[in-house]
């Protein structure tokens, strides 16, 4: 739905650019190229961010299901670590050999 709304806004922008400005043809092409580049960057960033969020969700879900996750060469499980959901960080438990160790979930493999 958001993409459709965005396309409508872009269409209105280009209609205004075409009919209500006194820019030359080359200036309109330049503006169009810049706007298109910004939109493509935003879509690419959104896709990358969504992929990262899905990866973190998969890792934390696996951990919460009492499965082992491989992070920085360490087997992270609920026996030795707790999960800080706010920062997506695994923190070594006091009675484990990893006490005080903090591992970011983004450094883990699915």
C-alpha cells in the first residue's frame, strides 16, 4: 500500500514538473534523474533493512525455541546466555563460562 501511495505522489510531482514549471527540457531530465536515483536508493535501503530485520527475527526465534545459534564461533544457547530483546544482544549468564560476554545477534548465523 505504501508503494502505491508513493507512486501516486511521484506521478503528481512529475505532472507538476511537466505542466507548471518553466524549466528547460534538460533541467527537467536532470531533476527526473535525481528524483529517480533518490527513490531507487530508498527502495534498496528499505529492502536491505527488511532483510536484516528478518535475519534478526529468525535468530532470536531460534534462540527462544531453545536451539543453539552460532555466533562469532561460539555456540549460543539458553543455558549459557540470555537475550536482551531491546538491543538484540546475547549476554553470558553469571554461572556460565561466558559470564559478562556480550554478542550482538547481527553477528550470528541463521
